[in-house]
């Protein structure tokens, strides 16, 4: 299982700048394998980064125009994961395994830190932004709710450690037997 945190930019911004900034935040280097096609640019998995990065863009036009619904909803505003009716120019997806642990940070803490750092960069450019907490489905404006993301990550890590990892190990051991 993975934590997929979404950050939405509500103003014109160059997706390439966003991609470079996010790569800096996750510790990417120049040799990272990247694909850019069909309105999405992403890092290939398995390159040792703390998060998979995928940036969706409209190439100079909003991904979602005022009043439009997006790929996350079927037209009912209360079923949308992203704010309906609010233009979105770029959407960032940060995706990290629940079992992530480095420098005392779990996946939720890591994502809270990444969202806050990306937010500061966007604030410096005068771009409004929001983000979605995958654990609750809530979309927050700015920095609100980031502490809850860290707490959700701890619960996910506990679940992964206590239930998912032992189940995976048991299945692998059973399949390894002749």
C-alpha cells in the first residue's frame, strides 16, 4: 500500500518548474529516468527516491476549469476528491510506501514536509494551492491539516508493520516451499 498525496496549483505555473522543484525536494539527481507524455511527466519507479513523482499539466491551460469536474468525480460535488469549480493548472502526485521510514520520518511525516516545502515555494511565486489528504479524502487550503497527515502516516505504518508485512512474508514463505 502507498500514500498518494496530491497538491493542486490554482494559478498559471510552468509545470516544468514544478517538476524540477519537486525533484529537488525528493532528492532526485540529473540521471533520473523521466517520461513526459500526454499531459503528465513522471519519474520512473525503482530509482531510490523517497517518493514517486507524477506532475499532471494542461500545457498552458487549466487542467480543470471553473465549474468543471475532474477525473476523480462523476459530477456530484460531494463525491469529488479535488475542489470542483476551482481552476487547477497543475497537479502533483507524491506516492510513498506505507512502510517508508528514514531519519525518523514515516510516509505521512515525509509528505507533510514535502507539501509544506512545495507550498513555501508556491507562496513565494504568489500561486494559490491546496492539497488532498488521502487518508481522509479532505482537501485543505495551504498548510492546514498537515499535522493530521503525519498522524495518518503513523497509523498506516503501524498497520503495515503489524498486518500487511507479516501476511506478505507468510505468503512468500508458503510459495517458496517445494
